[in-house]
C-alpha cells in the first residue's frame, strides 16, 4: 500500500499537490470566514457599550497584527533582527537574507562545497583541506575567504534592488543562492594535495590552451569547517595560499624566460663555460654550475661544460651559460619579456560576482648592472615569483608563445593575456625543454609516450635548504597540460618536486587530460 | 419569530470540516515529502473532529437550541486549526499522536455540550444563584494550587501537568456577574465622567476582589492576574455603561504593570526582554526572537502546513502556537485567523447585548471577555507587541486543561446566545 502510494506521489508531483492544497486551503478558509461573518443574528437594537467592547477588542487585535507585519513582512528592515536570523536561525528553508547558500562545483559537476542541513553557516566540503585554499571557508566567526567571498552575492542570492525586494515579500523568497562552477578537477586537486604529503609547497595544474586551472593546491591545508587552529599556526602558516600568495625565487625554472628573451631577439650564442665559473662584476660572487659544488663534495674535479650552445646549457641547467646570456641581454629586453609573462602583475585568476581573486605581484629585480641581469637569469637575487607565475610562463612556452589568463571560474570567457614569446621562440624552447627531460636534469620524468618537457629549479634560500621547483608540460607536439610544483626547502628540484609532477602527469593521463591519439602518432 | 438555524449550522460546520480536512491533508502530505512516509495517525483526531460535528448538531437540535450558529462555527474552526497544528507539532515527531495530545479534544467537546446544556434555553436560571458557591470554589482552587502545586516553566501545575487555575476565570466571572447584576445602579453613578460608586459597594468589591488577587500573587501567576483584572474592567464597563471605567482600567493596568515589575524579578525580566530583546538574544530574548524568526520565515504566504520548522520555537504547542501557525499559514492566514477571533468576540458581545436578564447578560460579557483578553495578550506577547504573559491562545493552544475550560466557556456562551430566552 505504502509503496503504491509512493509510486503515485513522486516527490515532484507532491510539491504540486501541496501548492494546490495550500491555495485551496486559503480560499476555503477565506470562504469560511465570509460565511461565518455573514450568518448574522437578527437585526436588533444593541446597547452602545456592547458594540464598543467588540470594537475595542477587534481594534487591539488588528493593532497587534499591524505590529506583527513589521516583523513577519518587514523583518529585513530591522538590522539587529537580520543579524540574529543569520546567526541563530536554524531553518533550512529560508528567506533572502538567510537563504540556503548555493553550492560550488568542480568542472565535472562534483560538489566542492555544499550547504548542510541544520544551519545556514554550516557547509560541507568533500575535499576538506585539499581544496581549502582556492575555495576558502565560510565561517560565522572567522569570515568568508577566497572563492566563497568573491562569489558571495551569487552564492547567497542576496536581493538588493527594491523591486525584487517587494517581489520577495509578496511571493516566496529566493530559496537557494546560485551555484559556482570551477575549472578544478577534484580528483587532480586531491591527488596533488596527497602527493605533497603535508610538506610546505604548492601545485598548479593548468591547461595552456585556455588557461583553465585544473588544480590549485597549497600545502599544508586546514579544515575549512574549523579554521581556528590554522589561524593560530604561525609556523606552518597553513592559512597562506602558497600557490598564489607565496613569493619565491624561481631558480633555474626562470631560464625558460631568459632563453625566451634571447631567442625573441634572435640571439642564440655559444659560450665558454669554464669550471671556474663566471664573474659578472667585481666584488660579486662567482656564479658556478651546480656540478662544481657536487664535485667539490665528492672531492672530485669539475672540468666545466666547455663551449656549449643554449640547448646544451638548458639541458644541463648551466648557471655559467645563462648568467652570461643574461648579462649579454639588455635590461629592456629582459624587462619586456618579464612584464609580458606578468611577473610584475597581480594576475587575476578568478572573476566572481562580488570581486576578483588575484595572485601576489612578483618581485621585479633591478636590471641595470651585469651582475643584476646575471642573477636574474638564474632566478636568484631580488627576483620573486609565485607558483602561478611559473605555471604561466611555462604555459606560454607550451602554447606557441601565447599566454592565456589563468582562470578558475568555468563561466569566465577564455582570454589571451599576452604573447611573451614568438612562435619560433616557443618552438625552440619546447625542443630544449624536451631535451632536459630526455637526457638532462629532468630525466626522472621521461614517461613512456607522454613526451614530457620540463625544467627543474633549485632556488637558493639563505640559511635554509633550497626550494625545490619543477615545471613541465606534455605532450611535446600539442601541450595540453602544465604542471608546476614547488616544495619549500625541498632541496634539489629533481629530488623533491619532480616525483610529484610525475605522479600528477600520470594521473592526468589516466583521467584523459592528455589525448591518446596524438601520443600514438608521435 | 426567528428563522430556524439548524440547517444553516450544519452547513457551516461542513465548511469548517472541509477547511480542517484540507489542512490535515496538507500536513500529512508535507510529512510525506520530507520523510517519504504517509502517517495514518493524524486521521484519529480528524475522526474525533468528524464525530464531534454531527454529535453537536444533533445535541443542539435535541435541546431545541436557537442561538448564534456563526459563533459555534468559529469555535469549531479555530479548534480545528488548533487540532491540525497539534497533529503537526506532536504527531510527526514520534511517528504517532500521543494519547495525551488526543484526550483534551474529546473531553473539551463534551465540556462544550455540557456548557450549552447548562445555560441553553430556560434551563440555566439556577446558575444566577451560584455566585457565592462559585466564589468559594475559586478560592478553593487557589488554595489547592498553593498547597499541591509545582512550579514548571514559570507556571504552577498539579501533578500530571493539570492546571485547574484555568477554572478560576469562569468561576470568578460567574461570581462577578451575580455580584454586579444587583448593583448596576450603584456602579453607574459618575461625577464629571469619573465613576463614583457609593463607598459601601466599592469597599465590598475591593475586599472580595483582593482575596483572589492575593492568591494569584502568591501563585506568581501574573498572566492570570492580568486577565482577571481586565475581565473585571470589562464587566464594570458593561454593567455601568460608563466609559470612565475603561479609562480608569487603563491607568490602573499601567500602574499595576510598573508595580509588579518592582516586586517580581520574573516580571522584570519579561519587561526587559520586551524592551531590549537583542540585549540577551541567546538567553532571555531567545524564545520571543525564535518566535519572530518563525513568523519571518513564514512571510506573506507561509511555508504551508507541515512544511515549516516550528520545532525551533520553544513551547510551540501551547503558548507560542500562534508563531507556529504564522510560519505555516503566513501573514495572509494570520489575517484570516484574527478575523475569525474578531468575529467571535463581536458575536459574543452581541449575544450578551441581546440578553435581557442582567445576570445572564453580564455572565456572557464576562465569558466573552475571558476569551478576548486571553487572545489579545497571547498574540501580543508572541509578536512582542507586549511583554510575555504566559497565557495560552484560546481554542488553538492545546494545553490540556486550558482547552477544556475554553471549550466549556464557549459552550456557556453558545447556550446564552439562545434567543428563546
């Protein structure tokens, strides 16, 4: 019997019946009131005081009713009441100000944040700490951050104009806020976070063809439902989104930009790289290749690379070569390319209904002296960038030199930001970066059939272990994915960051982000 | 002389039944929507209601009653709305309607019929001699409450949450009607608009009134005290036809309000909440603010019966039932419900105005005033228009004893409205 009824009364259907019943109920109640009012006693002369008593009580009832309307209908004009409602109203079905906050989805429609029954302030985050940095948190006490904040008006469905306010009083109010679709892939996001294993670091995964961010991870994360411990942790700074807010020296990954700057100007010199290194200016430290130091540690001798071209230098990440190349470039040439890859810009990566989210602007070094330019060329000195910047210039190299604005919002149109490299430059860069993986510093990531191109980076930090960078893209022929990994104080680039990037490329391949047909042809 | 109203009453009650059945269906369906279960238990009270209607019609016909059928219709309609709210509030939570929630209604309907039988036609003549016994009965009830009563949520109850103090109201009304009926002339004397009854009558009245008032003070039942005094003022006005009593009453009530605030900390709290509800929003202001939140959530059209969340309002089933109702039937529904109450009072006072015998007329005024005063104070308290007084909403609140006594009172008024008198 019950099943039979269940079959007939499908949930949607019962909503309609309920609506009809509600209207019918009010009509019949109104009819009843009219009937009960109309069936009057015979007309007879009444003493004045009995009529007056009736009027007094009717009057007081309707005075109370008028007062009631200032709460029931005009409650939104009472700020203190609204504050109370936001805080303590435990109803799920709700009016404009306390409507159910809309959900946030990833690119496949998987839930990243969703309202939870019980309180308007409660929110469910299936990825929890893995996606807390791009999503932010929504907390009564600690406020609203990141995408939750930038999409505030859309998610909460706030009614602002008077016309819809009047409508909301007359009709049923907005039931649920709008939803936001992000370009993230929750699986990649989760995998990247897991691979960082709570080490301090960041991962950016991007589609170079349109700028979509498939993963934007910062580690360590924290529980978005309870940000309190994270806010107090001043040592690990989990609250800090390293992927977009962190500023780090890019190390050797920046050689991509320097090589691009030189190639744009048609310069591709051969330099002598002696074991003694390169002295960019008097009174400055000698710039040496890392092999010099490792040979020193093993008490062997380093003979230097000798006369090498740019391709060889990139393959082995020769500091001596690139510092000479940087010194040879003019300051304007370098600055132009760096501005073109947005190093000095706060790159906007999310356009929301209530604001934009931007990454931190990188630190532009002085480029006056040879020493400054040499330091810049090997990604040291005053040069500072965020992992998103690194992902951006890698994407530019991958995408025929064109840089698409990174975006997290699936609804934002694709926008080409700039053209840092010429197509020919980008092609040469790609080939060089492929060599890096084939037989150079990035050999560990030469995955079968993926034609990975990449660049390691080891950024010196005074007084601590080096930052470990790895930035790569795949496949060579038509790059479809850029992976940038940073691990703070992780040491050599190939040691810490590269294995993470490798696993992520494998995962992305498994999830179909790298198209098989092209790989087979290659 | 007067057209027979029997058929008309039956037709009205059928309409009332339709409203209640619709509301009941809505509650059950809303429950189905959230839990995917169709409870059959709400049918029990609906069946009780369905049986009560024909029984009442037949009983009134047997009595030969020719009174105000509109009044009876409103009583049943309000009762029905209360019933649906009750089903909705208590029924769904444990999956079935508890017998405790089921009992007051049949007993109440029986009390209604008893009331009609008492005062209907010429049968009720003997009540006029029951003034003094009623007075002492009221004092006895107060005494019993003082000795055996237990404090629970600001009120005093006998074991099992029976609250016989509800009886005090009709008993004292009966006494005052008998007392004032013989002294109509004395209390109508005025000088420049100010009532100046002879000293002897005044002293008698004040002395007799002070004893039950002291009792209610000892019971710390401020709500009861407010109601009784308001009823007294209405009755004095009715008997004397001097509006000076109303003005005097208003002054006295305001003064008493300030006085009580000094004596009782409970009253002080209620005044503070009334004036500054947000000062202690999660503590003392919580209840009334949750009640207002419920109303706001209901908005203009309401969530629909069974679709709201009145469980968040504390004591939603008795004192704050109006908030639960407002959330589910919306402001439009509230207007209609208050219209029903308004018609009920107008008809009650009208019935009184048509009675020639002074005692019965006063009795009818007093009983109607009991309903009216309680309604105004309850709704004003729930909407924060006035401080909370802890009074139930007549006919819709299912507080057990209050429902039974209210139905008895409406029964008495129904009997008094009999025009064969």
